[in-house]
């Protein structure tokens, strides 16, 4: 019986470490960023640029309006699929490795073509949430 009590305490202690105070599993920064990066890219693939814009950092949004962001892609590029291959974090900064498949619709003098690009995306923790920080 004593062995069962000790085992129960060890299991319960491990459970408490892996859960927040109300019993929900605590996600690592890597898991949180991966989920947000996937959600952002799902919006991009769906052509929901206003929704994708909501994942961008406050600093980027202060310089680029939703219309300017949408105009970067709408009518020029169709995202056909993505894969968030991994996330590495240090403190309040994470880098997500994303492979995006796209169709460039063409604009003179450039012809239309299908492509794939791997990119390292920067994400920062601010006000308790992870935000994507585009390079430009």
C-alpha cells in the first residue's frame, strides 16, 4: 500500500509540473509558435490576408496597413501549401522554419511559375503572445 502511495505522489507531482494551476497542459514556446505559424500560413493559403495580418507584430502593423499587406500578395501570388518544419526558441525570440509552396501569377516581364521557398521566420513574445516579425 505504501508503494502505491509513493507511486501516486510521484505521478501526481509529474502531472502538476506538466499542467497549469487549473489542470490544462502547458505548451512550450516552440509548440505555441508552431501553432501560430501554422494558423498564419493557413490564412495565407486561404487568401485571408486580413486574418494573417493579425499575427504580425505591433511594430510591423504600425508601419504597414492591412491594405498594404494584402496588396503585397493579392493578385500576384497564390500560396498553395505550407509546412512549418520546426521551431527553435531562446528566451522571448523564436525562429520557425517554414516551407511555402506558391504560384506566382506573373507580371510583365516575369512569367507565371510554381515555386517553393524555405524561410526562417522570426517570432517574438510581447504582452503574453507570440507575434511574427517580417523582415521587410
